[in-house]
């Protein structure tokens, strides 16, 4: 596959570049990205679509100059992050819409999605150089004791991954980390993302709003913090290491 010459860079991350190619969006990964991960993201996207969630239409998985790329149909609109940045006075409204959308995702099911507990078990078991055997065992015992759910969880639910069209409908992008499991774990991932990026006030507001609308407690969601922090260590991002390790030792959220 060849990208058009007039392509525009939408965003650049440590392992990919996302291009606006006119009618499509191409996510081009670096050469070290395992093909299995690229196809897994495409499969997650297809299964989320199959479950009835509003997602970008999958066009193809192909190679661009030797690197794997995932191509979807372009969705016109602004991200929820852009909307909040443009008018801070509407932050509370955007926050509620954001959480309601996440809770709507959790209402969907697809039994073919990867199981959250299995995914976190593999990730925690893989960080042998960062966590000692005793710590991994304690985390896995905590994970095993958490309730079993089958909710579709996005795994990276942040405002920049939600595109709002002119008619107000929302489309959810980037399904690389999706699984089926406990929605509160999905909330914990989003919360730690906001904290990691220095958005402390936004993180606390988000957590409070999620718990109020879901009808759960901060104490319950906090039980997932050490688990998801340990799992995130498996991604090997050096800049996040100390932050994530600090959350693994958190017993109860205060």
C-alpha cells in the first residue's frame, strides 16, 4: 500500500504515526511492532463494531514501506479533548458525556473479545525484571479475587480517542487494548492515564463522575489501581515506570 503524497500527520507516538489520507486514516506502526498486535487491534475494532459500538470502519491492514499499517475510514468531527480545550466552561458537560459514553460501551458484549483477567495475568507475569515473584503473586491473587464481568472495555478510553460529529454522535477510536471484563478496571486505566499526564483535577472529577453515574464506589475502583498499573508496566515505556510502580504499592485510594 502507498500513502498519498498530500497526507497529513495527525499525531506521532513512540511506536506509530497516524496520517490523514483524505477519506481514510492510516495508522503506520514502526518496524518493531509485532504483526500479531496490529492484527489484534484490527480484530478488536471489528468485534466492537459487531457488538454495535460506533467505531471507524475498518478498510485494510497492509504494509507501508516495510511497516504494518491499519487503515480506517475517516470520521469527520472534533475529539472530546478538542471540545474541552476550546471552551473550558463546558468541561463539566463534556465530562458527563465522556463518562456516559464509556458506560454505554460497557453495556455491549462480544464473547470473542479477549478476557480482561487473562490479559492482565499475561502482562503481570511478563514483568519479571521489574516486579519480584512475591509482588507478582500478590497482584495475581488480587486479580483472581475480583468479580468476573463480560463488559466490553476499551482499555485506553480518553477524550482524544472520542470523535464527536457535527450531529452530536460520537465515534470511538483506537481499540488496541480492548477486552471483556470489569468496567471499573477500564475506569482505573483512564484515571491513571490522567494522573500520569498531570491532569490531577480532571482525574478526580472523572473518577467522581464515573462512580456517581455507574453507581459504584471510589473504594471499589481503587482496588484495580495496583493491578492495572502492574499490567501497564508490560508495555516497557521507561518514562512511565516510576509512576506505575508508585501505584502498585498503593493499598487503598485516599
